[in-house]
């Protein structure tokens, strides 16, 4: 679509926090989704001393059309990765850790046990820190989702990514219904965990399709929502179909809150883990307000 609009701006400034985070991750042979997925907020987040750790390597068994992460045959798991990830989180003095991964359909449990082990290691090193997971769909197997939930993350995030009509084009190895089923299963888990999902805009979706997707997410118990602009990672990825204005993102945010979402992050540069701690806090405050209102 030619030149980026004026509201799409990437900050490339770095400071001591950026260098510290980069060093902590590199020295422990870890990966971050910030780098592998070419996240536009990497410099901002790393300057704040935060990062989203990507488990189980940087090669994905799936080839989603929107994603910059390499697809292919992943290597063997590193049994020491959960411990090193927790040590990196401690070294960065995180008060909120976000864990994600490539899809590992080659593994019997899809990598669920690695998520669980890493959550538990972080709890040992940083018992006061919040932990959020952004998981693949584990092929929709409830028992695998349970492995992650049993480790008690504060937030379970699985992205719907796009509207129903575009799923087979954008996520050919996933499905709309399966993702909703994963989110519903997490929302019904006890003790309760905050359930989160996200949608990219600019892939060719229509406004009414976006609203339908939001209704579908609410219907399965999703509380936290992220809405962001799709940006083409390389020329080999689908082109941007439209750039959604900041005003339109704000309108969508207000509509989503009116619909019932407890926490919403909506804007051109918003990504799944962007200021995730603040989004959870907003949801907790909304829950507390609802509880008082019913007393």
C-alpha cells in the first residue's frame, strides 16, 4: 500500500535497559518473540526492562501467513531452558513475565510441559511476579491445555488472530472454532485465570466481521482483548489491505468495553504482549468494581 501512514512510527532509541535485556537473553541462549517476530515495540519494551520469552526454539512447525517466525523442522528440546528462562527473568528483575512459543506439533504434548515447567521455575525465582502465557492451540486437546493451566499462570492468552472468513488463508493449520474452544476451556478452569485473545486488523476483514469475532470471544469467556495493526514483515507475506486510523482503534476499544471486555488494548502498534501487566491490572480493577457493585 505504499508509504506508511504518519501514525505508524517505530522508536529505535536504546538505553541501558535495552542493552541489559538483550544481554540477559543472549547470554542464556534464549529467544524472544520481540526479535523473531520482528515486533515493532521491541525497543520500547526492552528500554522498560521487559521482554517476551519465546520457548522451544525459533523454528515453528506451522507457516501462518502473517508471521515472520521461521517455519520448518525444529530442533530437539533443551531440558534446561525453563531454568535459564527463569534466571533471565530474575536477572531482568521482571515484575511481569510473558512466555510464548513457536508451535511444536512435532511434540507429543505440543510443548505444554515446557510452558508448565517454565512457569514453575519463574515462581521459584520471582514469587511475586505475574506470569502470562501466549500459547499455540495444542491442536485443541483439552488435556494439554490443562497441563499449562495447572501451573497457574495469571493470564492464559491464545490469539484468534483474524476473523472467521480469513482463517483458512491466514492460519491454514489452525481453525477459528478450535481457537474458540481452547479459550472456552481456559475460561472454565478453576481456580479462575484471566483469559485473553487478540485480533490483527488490516488483513482484509470487514467491520461487521470484527464485531462478530468480538462477540464470539466474549461468548467463550475472554476478558482481555488486544487489537493491533497488521504490518507486512517481508515482501513474501500478505500485503496490508488497509491502515486502521488511531481514531478507529479508539472507537473499537470503546465498543469492546461496552460489549463487556474487562481490559482492552487497541491501537496501531499494539501487539499481544504490549504492556500486558497494565492490561491485567485494568481487568482486575474492573473485576473488583463489579464485585463491590454486587455486595
